[in-house]
């Protein structure tokens, strides 16, 4: 027989909760990190540079491909690649896309390398190198 | 027609409003985020860049906004279909026509008299049925086909027969002018000259009914249900019987005695100018009569009459800017009216020398004030090319014109106004104002009338409900709509008559006010 416990007291009466664990603060994401080619979200807790994400959005969306994208996207699909005009037209289109970002001072174009025209056949490729002025980071996008 | 947003029964958002709300919420959310140490996770600068135009978040919000906006526009479109006045053409033609059993009116053909030389006592067969194989038919120079409306026998003395023709070909083009040659093509009587000549301009040829014409007719149909030969039924029959040529029909029940009914008909203006455009052509009246005859029972005494035009003269005082293309052309507009008395021609020596009365002397700064004269037959102002003005004493002025005006023969009583570059707009507005008026009464229906029919034979629809009879100050809002802010103020200095006079006998038909002599002067 153990000691006689006073009336009204139970073993659980003596339990104390202790220190609660620190709450898990959700990761703060300014802008989701997306795959520039597919638009898939790469990670739930990695934040990407918003300007780079925006540029990715513009380069992977075809302008006016749906009724909700009348203001975003590129018109590269309408350029005939296998022609001598193609490099100039593509460069003009890239400049048009980056202009809003250059205008507000978030971006600086370092180089646009275009492989298109008769030697490249019916396809073209772009290597766009930009400097994100806020972070100073230099990023390269291909399309 | 656009509906003001507050008249719609649901809130309407502009394109981009939802996007901005979305981004505002996002910015607020990002601002509250903290890092592991409890400090703000992002600076406002970073948030601004992340939610800037053409970014990932912005693109998502914009796409959402676009989808919602398009859904909303469909709802707005549907809401507009509720009223005929705002409904789309397709809804009117597909749904309202079915719902109210009120089809659009067909195009109508012009009608008028043609002089047809032929041997004495030649019979020309006519028919009121369009396309009747027995009727005489002819073509004009453009190939439009017309048929003789009534059978006519030419006079014994060998004069040409005067035939009334109506267009089988419809539309504006069938309103051919006087002098046009009609070549007979079918059922030509023996010993007739192969062609005839149009005596006076044809009228009543109109294209098929348009939505702006259909909607008021539909609204009248909804407001006053036609049925069992009531007033609305008489009007609906009269309006649809003349195809698209009927511009107004007014019903006077018990016009002659109990059980009788009089319908007065006016024509649509179409492309015709001048105050007489609303007088129905013979063809229009015949179409209406035929249509009514096929529907009204035998025991009813009914009569379809054309309206009788009555000229209403006006003196308008308009506060327009001087020395302006939007107002008076001269710095000091001249001549001027003396209250209700307009400046008008008192003596015509010849077409370049006239004497006019004016309340004020011409400005000393110019020898040749810019003036214009009202041409009543076409309801238009015509500019006069003044060479010099000299006072003849007593408020009279001798005007020498550098050249005789074209399109008008100057005559005593014509009204002279200061010239305005806006004269065409003003003249057209005055014409369309008079077009909005309806026919007058046929008997005295005032409260002091001793006529037993006074309580019955009033005009239907009543003038306080639609198509007023009285001309007057309601012209000013018409002018304000047409001239906009250029017209600061305006008054009617004189209008005579303001109300159509009663005909001597109801059988003469009601009078309808049309634009008479008009003078416009600075206020």
C-alpha cells in the first residue's frame, strides 16, 4: 500500500505542461521559385528573385495564347526562324519583353546571343544574360 | 446603349480592379511575414518589385482579373437584354419579335404621280396588290420596277393620263425625282407612248425597319396592349399596314358619330428633306387602307386620312458666342429681332436688291455683315453674299447682294438671320424637333367645349403621353443636345401657331405643325 493520497488529489493533478516547443514559422516566400521552362514550382520553401521569375514568365508564355494573357508573354512563335530577318526580329522581341523591367530599373541587359537564321534551320535559340540590379546577381536565361 | 453603372442591379468593376485588390492583399500579407528572428521578412522595396507590373504575381492577378471581367461582361450583357431600349439587335430580332409577335417592318416602295401620254380614253389597269399580274408596270432608268396603283382612263381630249405609281422595288432609291422617265414594260395599253414622266417627287420609299425605329414601336406595343379593335389595335394595324413607311398613326374614336373611327397617318421622313416629308404618299395611304380593310369588321365606319401640314413660324433667341465657328460668325451679329418681330424681307426689288427690317443698325465696323435667309421649302438656312448695307430710315435697311443666292427665290416675308457656321446643325435640329410632334385634334376637346364628342374624339395617344402637339420651348433642349456647351441659353421669342388649329370639319383630317418661317437671333 502506498501513502494515502489526500482526498481530491490524483496523480495527474501534479502534471505540469513544461515549456511548449517553439512554433514553426512558415518560410517567408517573396516569389515562388519556378522552373523557367515549365512553370512548375520547384520548391515550397525557396524564394526566388521576383524579377528573374517575371522574366521567366514572359519567356515561357505565348502572348494572346489565351484570353487571360493579353498583356504578358512573347511573340517569338510568330517569327519565321529560317529567314535572314529572324535574328533582328528576335532581338527586337527580347528587347520589347525586357523593356518594362529596364524602365523601372530592376534589370540591365548584358548580352543577347541569338542563333537563328538560315544556318540554324527552322529553329532558333536565345541566350539572354542580365544583371539583376538590386542584388547585383548576373543570371542567364535560355530559350 | 450603355447603362450607367448605378442603374444595374449589381456592382460593376472596371478591368484591373480585381487585380489591384489581389496585389494589395498580397502586399499586406508579405509585409506581415517575419523571419525566424521575428523581424519583417521583406522590405517594402522588395515587395514592390515582387508585385510590379508583368511579374509572376502580377501576371497571375491579371489573368484572374481578365477571366472574372469577361464573366462580368456577360452578366452586364444579359442585364441589358432585359429592356428593349438597351437590348442587342440579335435579342430584339430573335427573342422580342417572338415574344410580342411584332415582326420588323418590311422596306416600302416610293409612290407618286406619273404623266403617261396616250390616245384619248385609254384605260390603264392598276392594282393595289403589289405584283398583280394584271397591273401596268414600268421601269425607271435604274431598272427599278413600279406598278400602277389605281385604274385610270385618260381624258377625252387626249391629254396624258395621270397615273399613281408605287414601287415594287423598295428602299430610298425608289423615291425618284420629278422628270424621271418611266418606261412601260408590262400590260402596256394599246396606243400608249412607251414611256411616261414623273410629275412630282416620289415619297414613301424606305428601307427595312431598323432597331432604333423598332424599339419605340415595341415599347408602345407593350405599354398599350392592342386587342379587340381598341385604339392601340387601330394604331398597331396602321403602323404595320404601310410597311416601314408609316411614321405615326393617331386614332380619333367617335370622330363623326358613335361607332366611327378616324386614323390620321404621317409618313417617316426617310431621306426626304423639307416640311412636307411627313405627308404620306398615296401608296402609303393605300397600303394602310388595304391592311385595315382586311381586318376591321364591315359594320365599323372607319377612315384613314393623311395629316395636314400647318406651318408654325418661330423667332428664336440663342445665346451663342460671337465671332466663333461654334456660334455667330460676326463679332456683332446683325440683323436683330424686335421681340417677337423677326428681321424679315419687306421689299424685293430684284434678287440682288432687297430691303429688310431690323431692330438695330448694322455694326459700323463692317460693310458686309454675314447673314442668311431661311428657306422654308427645304427647312434650311441659305447664306446671302452681302455687298453693302444702307439705312433706308425707320428701322429699314437696303441690302445689295454681290450675287443672287442659289436654291432660293427671295420673297417678301422671308426671315433674315445673322450667319452662323452651325446653321446646318440648327436647321436639322429644328426639322427633327418638328418631326417629334404629333397630329393635333380634330374637334374642340377643351373643357369648355360644347361638342358632344369632346369626351371621346380626342387624339389617342394623348399628347401629354406621347408625341406632343404643341411646339415651343421644348425645342431648346433639342438645340442644347445638338450644339452642346456652345449654346449657353435660348428662348423662343415667338411661335405662331403654337398648337395646331382645328380643321373646319373632322373629315379634313388633323393638322400637324411643321417648320414654317424660322429666324434665329442673338439673345
